[in-house]
């Protein structure tokens, strides 16, 4: 079961041939991204939102990157 979070997070990402998040920090803890299981884009007004379903090997997270505000958000967690 997924739990909605919707909190801004800090992300280390590689911007080369697209965007690839590498790790993120949430509530003082760093989560290494072992795999991107899915990626897609949506629109929020004129902003493009990049969605990433990622795992640290223990939980599944949905994180988003707003290309207009340049902010990362942890949308939900599934353990």
C-alpha cells in the first residue's frame, strides 16, 4: 500500500541525455537509488513534471521533478 507524502526533497541527479536521479535526502536520511523502475512526464499548467518510480532495494518511491520551479518532490512511498 502506498503512502502519500508530497514533501520537497533534495536530490543528486545526473543531467545527461535526460535526467537520472542518483540519490535523495528525506527527513535527514539519504536514500541511494538502486533502480529506476519507471519514468513518465505530465503537465501541471505550463510546467512539465518528470515522474520517477525508484527503489532503494527496500521500498518503492515516486519522486517528481518540476522543470519550471526546478524542485524535487517525494510524492509517495510503498514499503
